[in-house]
């Protein structure tokens, strides 16, 4: 791979964006790529937006993804995905969880959550994989692996071997959760087909 691949990952504090970005970075490093990452936590501990940027290739000079240059987007929350749409290049893959997390501004009456978030995603992202990752995770017995379900779907659009993703998961999660996370990853790959 002579080109640098740029991925944007977004969600809300507590959804596991940082673990997801660690797994992607680890998978790319296991393939021998130079990897740079950047995380913006914002008000993450208060349910605010979280963004991680991961770039990998033969030689990467900056972790920052320029607007209109990202090859893929992984979003753990529908509206957060729409907020990051400007980072994607035309036709880039967008993997979006249908989950809607109501921000404080909406619950306090200062704003309104769009009722048509799925339709908006469909109109904004021409290469969209959108599904309920939380439901898939719940079917596995633990909704906390929804982030790994999304990573599984993302993996179908990146040129990293499945075995490297699996190895990255083994290196990044606690041993007692490895099998659950590997299963969540596979369910995400299936959901993206």
C-alpha cells in the first residue's frame, strides 16, 4: 500500500471509540504500516462527542485527517456520523450504528433530535452500511461490544487481513472478553454484507 488510508471514528463518550481506534491502529501496525492516531475527547465523560482519527500507510507524517480526504467513517451514533460527514471523500465507506443517544441539550429542552436521522444518513452517504450494532451486541449478551460490531463492518472496507484484526483484538481486550469480542467482530462483518 503506497497510499495513506485515513479513517474517522466518532461516537459519544462511553461507547468505546478509543478502544476501537486502538484495535484499528494495532491491526495496521501488525501489517507493518506506519500508524498515526489522534483522539479528541471533548466532553466525553459527560456523554459528549468523541472523535478518533487513524491514518496508516508506508509513511505517515500526521495523524490529522483533512476534510474531504477520509477513506472511511465508523460511527457509533447516527447524528455523530452526520456531523463528521464532511471528512469523507466522495464515495467513501460510512459504517453507522442506528443507535440514537439524546444529548443533554435535547433532554433539557434546548434542542431537538432529528427524527429522520436514518434518512439523512442515506442521503449523505452513498456508500452506507447502517444497522443496529447495539441489538447485535445484545444478542451476544453484552451491549458494550457494539463498538467491535461496528469495527467488524468497517473491516470489510479496509485492506487489512481479517487475521490481523483478530490478533489486534486479542492484544487490546482483556483475556476473558477476547472470544466475545471476536464473535462481535464477525457479526459486524456479516452485517456489512
